[in-house]
């Protein structure tokens, strides 16, 4: 896939995809004869991980760390790793999963407060409109 197709699939801008390439989070799997970036489904999946981490407030460094962990676990299968390394990677993955759950809870609380505020504004606007009639 060309970068434009990837941008449409991931809902990321061309500039953002290029930035993620510059900082080493994703690399196109190939280049066309004309030098255009070519991406695979695996590249798109990687960008989707990044896209999902961003609203949770993970840094680019943390995104890179998680991707390195999953790359290592996926390369040749986790069974090919030494037991100690596998356990270490799984523990780090578990910490990311825990951090994700905690950050989701923070966002749920923020969303709840925002929805309460929107409801308060609707009620207030309705009261003012009703009083003006």
C-alpha cells in the first residue's frame, strides 16, 4: 500500500506517518521503483497500535518500547526465547497492560465529568430559553 492508502486506513495524516518513520516507530516494508513508501498489513497494524496509544498519553519512547517488546515476542515465537528473557518481556508487557487500564479509567472519569457538564449546560440553556418565552 502507498502512504495515502495507509493514511486513509489509519486515519493518520501523511505528516504523522512520516514523523513516526523519522523517529523509528514504523518503517515502510519496501520502496517502489520510484522511491515511494510501500506498507504491508503488518505496518498498518503497527501504526494502529501507535494510534491507540496516543490518546492514552503514552510517549513516543513508550510506544517504541512496547513495539520492541511485541516485536521480540513475535519474532520466531515466544517459545524460541530463553525462559528468563521471555518472562522479562511478558512482565514488561503486563506493566503496559496495567498502565493502559489505569489510563482508560482516567479517561472514563474525564468523559463522565464532561458529559455531566454538557447535561448541565443543556438544562441551563433550556431553563433560560423557557424563561425568555
